[in-house]
């Protein structure tokens, strides 16, 4: 089939590359001409394991066509997926301006024939119907459609994605479910055909329910994270081990072990945004979603709680050299959006510490965000208060403590005995419970983790 993907970020580009691999002809639309040229060379403008190879294969086969032009992508497309950003407004509501702008551009470059327009972006319930209205307004104004036949030319749908950054290719090729929300049998048949070669259970439902499934899924996963972090904080007080608690809980099939990993909280482009958006949706409908409000508050507090541990052991922080291992919000990505590591780094700098950080992928992205967080005086001295380095060893050299803030697997395999000898003080704060506490103490470290004695 001929598919147009509007928006070629994590979701859009991964979806486009996978659909091309499945044999569809896919136009990936992105406004940034420089990024499109990169894609045409088979290069990916962000770090995602396995995606560059998939993009290169798609481009070389001629099935994946990156473009800046709606006029090239839309007229002959049978299915159009909207995959643009929906960042939070100050109120917590999702900003849908990019979604509606994409819908308008699609309608203005329509061509002829029936099309299905499906939202993959995470959007509030009712967005698909608003997208329909935007498209109708443009199509009805066309001379050939003034008889009112525009609505027969298309259907809208919701087809949410469930990929995880760091494993986006695997998740898209091996979904555990494919959700198709539409009120049209014709659209349902088209979207089923698009996904017919993918595994996973089909959830065929109405549009509003499909839109809600995505928010509910992310909110529940965030709830599990905040819950286990609260348990970890109690474990700290009573001397229990949260890892063993989580293991004992997770063996119950009614609970499951996924997302029961204590640490410094969730971040990234999805959970913070989507929990706030769902809470806002409830508020706008005069419902106080108390549980979700607590999930959000616990997540904010968890990184502060971790900082208090650092402060209690190292105070005053002014003049201290703190090494940080990990800046991305999670492993296997260069994404630093809503990263707990960056919040902690920024707070340390504001309290007068010098931060020396290593991350295998996210250092440059982190530096730009940290600079924006600091005061003008601190920002002008950024290179002296926030230093990124190419190795973990350099982050450890002469450090008063090392903070493990992202769960990169390579940190488990570091020569910790050598790092100990480089440090000013052999203190490690493990915000991801990544390391073996017994082994670290045997090596002579003062080792502090989350909810583990």
C-alpha cells in the first residue's frame, strides 16, 4: 500500500522504516530539509539501535522516501499516519497545534480518492473527530466538493503506538497488540491490511476508546514506577531490600515484574507528558484524578529524595567535584527530555558543585538543556561547572562521589577497582540500583542505592 507518515521523529521514522520493511511504499514527511537529506543518505538524526540499518535498507530499496513535501507524499497515499509532537502546555494539556497543522496540510494536498487518516501521536480523546473537522473544512471548500461529497472521501482513525525508545525497532516489528480505533468498516479493513504481517493481538475498537488506551497504558506504567519508588523509600527506613520485594511481587501474574524497578523516577517524552495530559483531561471534565496526581507528585519528589541522600553525605556541596554516569532519561537512547539525571545535575551545579559527566550517547543533548536551566552567570561559566567527558574514568578522576543516573549496561562492566583509586572519595550513589551492592562494598566503596540496605 502507499502510506504517508507525517512527522519523522522517534515514532514516525520507526513506523515508516518498519512499514517499508513490510513491503509498503512509505513517504516520510519532515519539514527540516537538512534532516531529510540525512535520511536520504540512510542516516538517522538521533540514536536508536537498529534504526539506521532499517532506514538505509528502506531508502536503498526505494520503498522509504524521505521528503519535505506534502505534495509529493499525500496525493496518492491510501493511508496517512499523523506522528507529530504533542508537547504539554503550561496547563498540562496536550498542545495539538502540530496535529491540526498536519491535518490541514494533508487536506490542502489531497489529490483524489479515498484515504484513511490515523493518529499515531498520543492525543486526547476526541482529537480524531477534530482532525476530521479540519480536513472537511478544507475539502468542502474545493470546487469539486461543494456538493458536500467531501466526507465520503476519507475516514479518520486512531492507531496508537506502544514503542519504547531504545527498543523502538523491536517493539514496532513485534508488537504485543495492534490497536485500531475507527467507526468505519472500510477504514478498519484498510488498517488491518497495513498491519497484516505484524504479530500481536488485534484490538479493534471505536476511536475514543483507542485514544484512551494509549493514555491509560502509559499512566498505569508510570503508576507502577511511582509505587515501587514509594516502597523503596519505606524499605530504606525499615531495612528491607526493594529489589527482593519487587521480585516477590512480580512473580504474581496479577502484578508482573515489568516496571517494578526502583530508582530516581521516570522521564522521557511520554510518561511525564501523558500523565499530565490525562490528569488535565479528567480535570476538564470535572473529575479529580487523585491517584494520577499522586503518581506525578511522587515522581517529582523521588529525584529530590535522591539528592537529599547525596547532600546528607557530602554537605556542603559547594566546591565538591561530582562525577555523573548517565545523562539520558534511560539507557539505549540519546534523549534527555525530562531526564532525572539532568535535574539532579542542575541542582548540584546550583548548590556550587562542579559536575563532570559521562554518557555514551547523550552528552551533547544534555549540555544544551543544562545551559538553559542555569542562571545567566552560571550559564556563562558552563564549561567550568558542567563538563562532559568521553570516558567514565575521566568522570571518576578526583571526584568526591560518583552518581549512577542512567542504567547503561556498560556501567556494570566498568573497572570499578581502578575507578576507586582515581577518586578523591570512594563514594557511589546508585540511582538506578544497577550495581551489586555487596561487590561494591567489598571493593571499598561507600555505596548508597535506592531502597536497598
